[in-house]
């Protein structure tokens, strides 16, 4: 095995459990958002996190598939890596939206 394929397998080994945990984090935050008063941004927040959990799930599936394939798994690892980074970016955006909405809601009251 070449050094780049070994490094890719290391990345895939880290993406799989982390992406699986992020699916759970998204579901937990969606559940917490359901307890808050219904506002437009919070409604967008739970929809955004639902899409985010699907992206993390796809990332975990590509990562698992790349671990199971003996040859040609670099493309699967690349997809898993890009999907994981996209999921993290969406989660950061959702966190900013929810934080500002909660701050705005407290200052108005």
C-alpha cells in the first residue's frame, strides 16, 4: 500500500465514528428546538439540521464503504471527506442562526 492510501484509510477511520456521532447530535438539537417557541429562524434551524443529519449519514456511509473496498476506495474517502466538511459547515451556520435567534428573543422580552 502506498503512503497516501494509508493516510486515506486513517481519515476514513476517523470520519466514520465522528459522522455517526454528529447524526445523533443533530437529532438531539432538533429535539431541543422543538421545545422552544416557534419562530421563523428556529423553524429553519430544525429543517437545516435535519438536512445536515442526512449529509452526515451519507458521509458515514461513504466512509464505511471506503473501508470495505480493497481497491479504488480513494474516491469514496474523498466523497466522505467533502460531505463531512459540508455537514460541519452547515452545522456551524445552524448554530449561528439559533444563537442569534435566542439572543434576539431574550433581548426583546
